[in-house]
C-alpha cells in the first residue's frame, strides 16, 4: 500500500503531498527545527560541505520547500540556484526568506512536479534534496529525472531520514517518532495527518543499501552514503 498523508482521500499521493505542504507551510520552519532540536541545520551544513568540493555553478534544489537547502548552498559561489517544489505556499514562504536575506538574485523558485521536470537534459552540475524523495509518488521516476537533468560528472546529494539500527537508540527514536513528534506537530500545525504521515513515510522508505542499489540501477556511476546521528538521517551521494 502506498503511504500517503490522507489515507481516506480520493486524491493520489502527489496531490495529497501538495495539499499537506500547502496546509503546514506557515508553521513548517518552526516545527522542522523544533522537532529535530535544530539538528537538521547541521545535517544540511554537512551536505553542503560535501557539495562544496564539486564547485557547482548550476544547482537544482528539488523539493526545496521554504528554501533552507538552497539558502545553505548559497555560500558555494554558484551562478544560479533553482528551488523547485510542488507546493505554492511553501514557495511563497521561501521567496520571502530569500528576499530578506538578499539572495533573490541568486536563488529563484519554480513550482512543478519533481517526477516530470521542465528542464532540458544535462542542465545542472548538482542536484540537492533534503527530506523530499520519500514524498515522491514514484521514487524511480523522480530519480530518473535527477539523472536526466544532471550533466555528465554531475552529482546528486540526497539528504533523507533513515532508520537507526541499534539498541537503545532505535527504540528511543521509534517512540519519539511515533508518539511525541505527531502529537506536537499536529497540535502546532493543526494538521495531525501530516505529522502522522512523517514517521510512516520514513519507515516505508528504502534506506541504506536498498537506496544505494536503487541509485545504481538508475544509472549513477558512483554511489555512497554517510549515515548521520546514529542513523536518523543519511546523505546519499550519486554521481552521473
């Protein structure tokens, strides 16, 4: 069964994900940083440090949300960063953030479907995505698009939640993820389904070696991973 935000909805997963992020956009940044105790910022910084070695000039930040990864990547001396997302409301929040930081000449936002992107083949030196690929309706379609729009030698940096494997952190993590996080997230955002969906989507997502195998099958020539904070999150690095 497909894991989607609103199980009783007649909409497909893609439509539900768009609705979910439109709903939670005003509280998204606060909850993101609060519920992760700010660790998500450190994870993005680590991903950006990995990307820095590539010296990319054209960067596509997929599932950009409110632009946190794009903003973190703004220090890389790129010529252009495109923040691409399905949710209009998330993009609006991102545009305001970017304007306040005076980064609107570097970062531009575009609404669209990550599984059918409106970019020419071999357009970007790098693709970044933080906590977005597990929301794709069809993961393989999204990864195929990553491969298509990357230039030869380009790299995709995918930061995503994963599943800790060892006692006692595994048990503590599951308790927090399935009980504390949905309660606080639902209370603050007024969308309880969104924060119940989060742990369910993480548990259903292929992580670790399963994800590396999918990236290889997609056609990426080099793939590797860096597991973070006892395995709560993982950075996947895939080179075309």
